[in-house]
């Protein structure tokens, strides 16, 4: 970097003048950091607060200590670094930080030597930053920003909430004798107290040796800011790669990105542009419009495109402020195995294995089991991970990586496993997956390759183990990997815009039988029309002998999606099956039905299922009639089985209790205040169907709310009599993990007041803003507006005395009489001007 030559200029006498005047204490940001001056510095070392300018933008003020020589001209390091963070590329700034952190100040010469192009503008007494194009930070714009997140006010969970789900079922077998099967039922309890969640349940089965049986029981607590969930109790192991799983009684700490559903954990897929003028950018991904962005002139970095797995076709339509249009075409890569840079995914779990024993669980405290995994997005193209598991029988450690290139995704896993009192054995697999276009007319070949090796006694957690004595396998061979090497390959290509063909093969080198297994497979998928699709699969397998298999499925889908059906054939079972389904069009008060028929050499079957969803319960009926080709052990050829089941729930939140259908995650209770409970208030109404209703029978419940996702709750007041108003009708419910939100609608009063405001001369007080303030409680203020004729409307005022206040006029009193309901017309008020 070129060095500046410094000479005494006209600004030095100016600094001497500044030295003689007590101006520094009044500079913005002046504080104790202004260093004390001695006799030498009084003439040339006085601190000066100077703006740091990049082009015409002020990055912030920094303290400088001017001198004619660059080696003695000093700048406060902390303020300079803070200002530079807005202007420089992170990579260059990281290289610069060590020099800036050597002391409280840095000389201009040292900054120049570090590659930072700074100069002091004597005319404006400002520092000017002149970075190269490589050093200058690009303006960052996230394509999906603002498209997903709802920034509106939300209603959070009640301090105490919960629900009790219940279900019952009864089956009958006939025709010779109607035999009632054992009655069964289930209860599931969830309570949430200040974010601590208790989950438990019990199952009952008639005539069982253990009629009652406890289900999983655990306590959970989410830490939202850290995206963590801590669980203690019965926990299922979360596993990746070669890891196994089994039930534990213990503790778990896991990263939960569901806590922030709008947080993007995928690679941001950044791309850089240089705009000569301010422009509007229209973004299209795979031929679909995504967003319209406004960007200033200069270097620009776009990121966070909504991509599918594979190669994505991205088109940018750039229109500058002069109307010129330019198209930029990109291909961006993405795969679901990858994490965004800096994103971490992990689970740490430890406990004692559990098994159901009688009515309860038995925990084996002698066999402490642990399971850990941690994955990290090292960059947008590289994800790495490590895992460790172990119990009394097996210990397993593994590593993994996934790396995205322009050719495709390369990934690999390696693992070491050690059985108790045995040697460590290994396993590993490597994969390559080429990436493809998801849409458009391109027809590239797409392929995958995979190779895996497993040592003879490689084992995972929870895997049944055989016993080896003296190097010889004794008993079951379940603990022995059946193959040593496995090779897989697939190759596929769209033949036309509606048809695709896939070919695949597998080769396994057998360890047990000595006869290798070879498999070949072909899949053909095609659209026969806008509503008709067909899929056919043919496979060959050779081990001890050659086997053929063939499946054909033809699917019909109604354009509206309400009806669909399929017909299938399978060989070698030589079985035909036809099935038709009607989907429910509404959330409640509707049904879903499926009817099927099957025929083959072993006999035939007719079956059907009907599910009906009511606001308060789910009902289900299943029936199957089968005819055998030959009599069974009791000489019967025909069998029938019918099952009836029902499920419902009770929910509570913030002191409100309501009856509803089963809840899977979280919920919202909508309760009307006393004056409105006699009316029917539909919630989330679509045409004639509502997801819930608030009426004289009690609150309504939305039982399908997903934790941490703002869910619209819209209360329909169209059925209220004239003069009644709910006030607020739209809410966003945002519960936490397994919690409930209480929403109360309606005011303390059901009065709507209308009137007009006039001046003393009779002219209307038009288009004015005012407040109605309670005399007894001045904090109770209601804002209102007048129209061009001075008319106003006031809603939900409780009986009492109020003042109408409009700026520029003296207040007047308004009285809402006790017992007033409905629409009330008040006489005009004449307002005197406030002089």
C-alpha cells in the first residue's frame, strides 16, 4: 500500500487554536478516553473527534491524535474497529484485528502497513476510508427476509395450562359367533407450569395380565434464547449414522430449531453482483417468483434463496432507476444433509435402559448408556460431525462429513465399534450424489454411488448380539454383519417432461453363506394425463437362485384433491388391489373414507375405514371382510372384523377449561367475556364450517397449534345483534412447547355509542382525532376519529362518566347509563374552542 507524505499544513495552527479553547469536553462522545496532555502534546497531540467517512457515508466518530508524521498520527483502536465492521469484508477485518488490538491506539503508518487505506482530510477534519473492491463489504440482502416471519403482536402461553387426551376402542370378530375382543383405552396427560412440561400417560387393556400400563413419563424445559431442550425421564435416543437406539430413563440436552421456526439452518447460497445504479431485483427460483428487492448501487451480496435439494435454476431480473433491464442466470447447489455455516445440531443423552415390566417400567442401573452426536456447518459447502455411544455391551464412535461441489455431494462416515471384552472393529461408507435440476426442460443424468464396508463383529447400540467363544460363533448369528462389502449405484434421467426412468443395482459380498447377492432394479414413472399417473418397478435378485419381482401402481387424483384412487398389482404374490379415498374438505364436521378390495391366490378381502372429525371428538370405524381360498384350522372360509374407536380431550389454560378433540402439540382456548357468552361466535370460519365455536356451552379450542409458530385465530362477530361489538377479533397465538394460549374476546360492555361533535356555530368538528377518558380512571382512554360530518362511533364503554377530549377544544362530559346495551344514539355535543 502506498505511503502518505506528511507535511505541516494549515490545519496545525487550527489545532493550536483548539488547544487553547475548552471545546473537547463538548464534542459528541467525549469521555474519559481523551488522554491527558503534557507540555509536548499541547501543541500537536490534542485529541480530536473526527467522522470516519466511506464515500459520503459516516461510519461513526473516532478519536484521532493528529501529527505531521504518519508514524505519530494515532487513531483510537476500539472506535476504529467498531466503525470498520460496517464497511469491510469479514475476512479482511479478521486479518486486521490483531493489529488493532495491540493497544488502545494504532498509528496511521501501522494501519497503512496492515493494508487499511486511511487518510486524513484536512479541509473537513475527517478520516476517509478508501478500501479496494476486494476489501469493501458487500451490501447483504436476504432473499427470504420478511417473507416468512410474521412480526405482528402475538398472544403467548398461559402460566399454567395443559390437556388430557383420552381414547377408547372396541373390536368384534364374526360371523359364526360375534366375539367381543378385549376393550382398550388410553389416557395422555400434559401439563405446563411456567414452561416446565410434564408428559405422562397410561394404557388399559381388558383381560390382559397387566391391564394397566404406564406410558413414557418425562419433564421438559425449553431455553428459547439458546434453542435448547432439557429433558429428564423416559427419553428415546436420537441417533444419526451408525448409531442405534433404545429406550432410556435418563437426561437429554438437544438443540431444537423448532423453537425458532423462522431461523434458517440451511446454507445461505450467497451470490455477488455489482450494480452500477440503484435497482429493483426480481428473484425467480426454478421458474417461480420469490421476491422483489430494492438495492443501492455498488457491490451486493444476495443470500438465503429458498432452494430445493439439487441444482436450482435462479434468474434475477435487474431493473435500474433509468428503466434498463438486465437478466442474470445462476445455478445454485443445495442438499438436505448440509447445515449453514456456524449452525450446530446436537443431542447429548445418558441414562439407564428401560423395559416394560408389568404395569410399570424397569430400569437397569447397572448398564448406564450414553449417546452423543454433534454436527457443525463448517461452511455453506462443508458439514462435519462426530458421535459416540456406549453401554455395557457395545461402544461405538463415528465421524462424518458432507461436502458440496459443482459435481455433486460427497459424503462419508467412519465408525469404530468395540464389544465387551473384544477387539475394536470398524465400518465405513462413502457416497456420491450428483445434483439435478428440479424444474425446467433440462434432462440431465442423475446418479448416486455408495460403497460400504462392515467388519465381521461390528455392532451398534441395541443390536442383538451373538456369542463368540474361541473365535467361533455360538447360537444366533444376529450379532454378525451378514455382508462385508456392499456396493450401490443408481442412474436416472427424465425421458420426457412427464416420464422418468431410473436404473439401479446392488452387490453384496456375503459373509455367512459364501454366496454373494446381486440385485438389479428399474423404475418407470409417468403421467398419463392431468389426473392419472403410473409407476412400475421391475427387480431381479440372485443369491442362491434367480428371483423376479414386479409392481405396478396406477393413481388417479381429482384436480381439487378431494378424491383419489389407485390400482396395483404385485408379482410374485400375484395380488391385485384397488382402493378409493374421499378426503375431508373441512377441518371439522367432515369425514374421510377409504374403501379397498384385494384378490390373490390366497383369497380376497374387502375393507373400509371412515374417520369423522367433530369439534369435540374424533370417531373412527374400520371393517375388513376376508375370504380364504381354503378353510382355516376351524373350517372357516370367511372372517369379519369391525373396530370402533373414539377420542376426545379436555384442555385448560389461564383458568379456562374447555372440551375439544385430541391435541397433538399445543392449543389455543378462545373464551368470551360474560356479556357475549350467550351468542354463537365461530372461530376460524371458512364458509359454513368453523374450526371451533364459542357459545353458551363454553369456550372454543383450536387444538392444532404448532409450538412457537404464530397461528391465526379469527373470531367471527357477524352473528352479533346490532349494537354489539367484540372489539378486537383477530389474534396470533404463539404457544411454547406443549402449552396453551388463552384468548378472551368481547369487552366488559356491549354498548356501541354514536353521535356527532359540532362547533359552537354548528359547523362539524370534521376529521378530528380525540380521546374518551374515564373520570374515575384516567388511565382508561379510548381513541376515536370523526368523519367529514363530525360523526363518531365508540365501542365497548362500560357504564360510567367520561370526558370527550379533542385538541383545541374544551372537554365535555359523556355519561353511559347503567344497564345500557346494544346501539345507543347520543345527541350532538357542541365544543367550545380552548383559547
